[in-house]
C-alpha cells in the first residue's frame, strides 16, 4: 500500500489538531469517527448508518461534509485504488470531528433534550465539546483539505455537504437506544486527543 501519501495527508490534517482516521475494510474502527461519543454514550449503538453512508454515498472525487445531530462535522474522503497503487481496494479516510463554533450551554441543553439525555450528563457533554477542535477559520481548513487531497491523490475533489440539524441522524430514534449506566464521555475524549 502506498502509505506515504496517506500518512502525509493524515499528518497535515493532524497538524490542524484534527483527528484523521483510516477506516478499516471491515469498518471495525468506525466507532472512533465521533471521538467515541455514541459508543460511550449508548450500550447498544450501531454505526451501520454511517457505514451505509460510506459504502453507498461516498465517491472518489467527493469530500462529504457531514454535520450530525450533535453538531459535529466530519469529512469523509474515498481515495480510489488508482491513486494508491499497488492497493487493490479504495481507502476511506475520516477527518474530524470538528465544530464550527463552540456550543453554548443552552445549545448543549437543546441537543440533550432532543436526544432525551438526562440532565446529569451536561458536564460530561460540556467537557466532550471542549475537546472537539474548532478551526479558527473553517473555510480555510476545508480549503486545505481539498487542496492536499487534489494534489496527493491526483483527482480533483468537490465538497458535498450532507445537512445536519435534524437533516440526517446517524442513530435510530432516541427511545430505541439505551444509555450506558455511567458514560465517561469526556475522559475518553481527553485521552483520545
């Protein structure tokens, strides 16, 4: 595998203090896409919605900008095997999550109400959001991603935003998910960063 260009892409993204994840072929590490938020929050969360999006809607030459219902922004990039010879399969990279702006307590409380999360998780979620990168200039960060993708992978890329704020939910109805007994969202995200 031509890991040099993948490593270089990851290093440039990480230089902006943003996570960069190469998705395993079996999607076994997809739980890291949101800094393990849903994995830590729910005992029965299934990332199949994101897996389906990656498999069906993510194409070479597009960078999907996904804003989820926690206001997290994730960039999904499929790199064609032609760009990575001698690789025999496409590779998917996830950059993020990032936030456009740090959420206020009121915004976090609205998200919690919409997600039917108990009030005692407010501090945990605040601490989690405090660890999610907020690029100083989101447009400049996106321009950097598209420029390095174009140059490293030899394909012209375009952004395709997938709306958030209720436009797409990566999980089933809040009633169908079961909260973990005592989720440690913040500690895991601090360790991850």
